[in-house]
């Protein structure tokens, strides 16, 4: 759950940011720009923050795995050695605060299976070829500093600042939620039929780590995609099956997609220049981007899927 | 929309270096009409809210929520887009948005004129209580929801559930209406309405939009406890 009753005035709860770089020269500054966007959105969500970066793709035949551990930090190097032994090759851990990312010479599903068997105490944040998810309970500005988000480059990224209204404030309850390989979801809003949906999805074999409603939306997308639908079809399914209000941003290896519920209680603004495409809960988070004054800015229509990417989402 | 007569020399306020609160305090404490130029608004909220003097405020760029809210007497021109709730609860004066406006534009506004040259999104003129709203483009869903008094003029199209639970506000739409809300019906566009609409378009300085091309919508008066034969007693 994220964000409370919007009412007439679209309540100031939770912030979403997405930034897709069109000009390769700007990819090195992705982290710097997303950090500034998150800072602008921190008053919408002071409880916790998170990001998903798409960067530095793993070589063919390898996958990237982001893990999070509770304090005290585990011996990440030893876990890297175990991964090397199990799969024949793994990068040294790239540690950021409580998270570590490994490139493993194996398919992501095999590594995920091995981790849940041998290291059930570690939480899998993301898996895929280019995605890296980092998130933490606490003020967004502190998160950005502790994880050195400014230093991250990449082709695109999503971010979230959370103001919890129902479920607890923990790192597990923070966004983004992984929804499959190289996929993630950030959500502003709240769902009212998440308990029934979670029960139904569990029967379909979808696993949930928390009682959070946004995780149910992520699980719903995972399920629809697993059934062979395109991301666009899966998002359109949300319009029928999810009860509540939401602005979603979904990250893919190619770009990102945005959907607002038909009532559109939750705000969203988009803007585009020759250099970038951005979406945010409020324009002030876009105003910090270079060339924002010259950008074409608009409000996404309710109930319509918008997407950007190197390859079409459908 | 003429500038106030006793206008003083223009004051320039840069929101990159000065806070919105400082700007608003100056606008509140200056009771003599002033001409004010605001630069670098960068989507900040609550710019130029609560003015009670006939200031003439120009804002160069996009603004956030509630711009010119509760306005009395002042003229505000935004050279950009507006976030949620521009001119909400306006009492009088004029607000002109050269770009588009987000949700709930002129919500609960009691008087004055809001002109949006782009589109206005959902809930435009929600609970309108007497202000006039003229939108050059289109409006989103649930516009003029429970609007009690005043007018909403839409030169483009209207989204779903226009005028749901409408009271006595007048709605004029030039383009299509996706659906009408509960108790909102199309009404005859008589000469007096063409005249009224022409005046509104003239006040909004939209001289290329003929009043004759609009349709009129209003309340069927079946949903709320109102009997038109008692109109004289209200």
C-alpha cells in the first residue's frame, strides 16, 4: 500500500520517477539525474526509497542478480565463491550498502533456485540481464547518499519514494518490486482487492514476500506475462482486474511503460526532449532535468498504456 | 484582463533564489496593485495563492499545484502548464494559462475567470460555485461534477460523465461529449445563451471561436431537491 485517499485533489502520497535516456552521451549521468528527481519527490514519500537501474548488460549466457541482506552484512565474497563453484563462474560482488550484485555464468532461473535453497536468508531484489534494484527504508536523500545512486550510469531507471499508509515501513515493503526477469514495478496508489487477488495468484504459483498491495500488482503482471501476454496486454488486464487507484511505471530491459487507473486520482506528468523521456508524479521532479524548460510536457490520459523503449513493449 | 490602473513598477521575483513563501508574503502585504514577474517557477506548488489585491502577475514557466488559488482581484498569466488545482476556490480576478492545466482546475471557484489555452484534464470545474471557466482545448472526465453556479466553456471535447450531479452551472461544449453524467442533459441553445457564451469568449479573448458552434448542457433537475417553480424563492 502506498498513498492514501486522493480525493478531489490527488493526495500528495508516494512519488514515482522514470527516466529514459535517448542520447548515449547522457547515459553516464543517469544516476545523477534520477537522484535529483527523487530528491524533489522526497516530500511525497519520506518513509523509504528505491530505484531500478538498467545498465551494463551481462554477457550472453550470464545473468545479473541483485541481493539484499539484513544487518550485519554477510560475507559477500564467500557467497561469490560459492556461486563460482556452483555455476563455473561469477563476478566478485559489487556491494552497495546492504545490497550486492553478482554476474553469474548461468541462466537467472537456475541461480534463483540455487539461492533460495542455499541462502534463504538473502532477499532477491532483481534478476535479469541488465536490471539492478536497490531500495531501503528511511529518508530518500539518505538512501541516495548511502547507495551512491549518483554514480550509476545506464540507459534508463525508475525510482520511488514511499509514504506508507497501511502495510509496514520496511525495505521489503519498499518499491520497486521485481515482476520477473528484467521487469519491475513502482506504484503510487492503493488497491482494495489485493487480498483476494493474492490468494488467486498464489494458487497460480506466484510467490509473495510481503502483505503489500503493490507487490500483488507486480505478481499479477508476472502471472500475465508468464501466461504469454505482452506487457501492454498485461497492463491492460490491470484495468479490468485491479480495484483501486494507481499510477504504475513498469521497467523493462528496453524502456518503461506507464499506466494510470481510469479514475486517475493519482497524478502523473510526462515530458520529452531529444535527449530523454521522463515521467514523474509531479512536474517539479522533471524541472531539474537539463533542457526541461524546452521539453514537451503533458499529462498521460487515464486508462491508456504509454511506453518507451528501444524495442516496442507489445 | 487589462492591467490595473494604479500599477506600480514591475517587480521581478526569481524562484531559483527566493522562496514561494517569500513571494506570497510580498503579494499579500502589498495592498497597492503591483506588476510582478515570476521566473524559474520549476513546477513549485502554491505560487501566487491567496492574493487580495489587483496585482498583475506573469509567471514564466510551468507551475505546480494550486497556482493562484483563492485569488481575489488579481490577474495571473502562466506562460506554461499548471499542476493540480489552478485557481481553486478563486473568488474574483482572472487567471490565464497559456499551456495546459492538470486536474481540478478552478475547483470550487466562486468568481472570476479562468482561461486555459491548452487542455484541462479530469474534474475541470468540479464543484464550481460561480466562476467562469473557458478552455480552448478539451477537458477530461468528471468535469463540472456537482457544479452549482457559473459556466464551463469547452472549445474542444469533453471526457466521460460531464456535469454529473450538476446543479445550476451552465456548460457549453463545442466538440463531442464522451458521456453525460447523471442528471446532465443537453438543452436548447437559445439566443440568450449564444449572447452569454459570446460574452464569455470575448472576455477570454478567443475571437476565432464562434458561439453558434456550441451545444449547451445543464441539469435535468431531477436529482437534487430543487423545484424550478420555486426558483423565485431561492
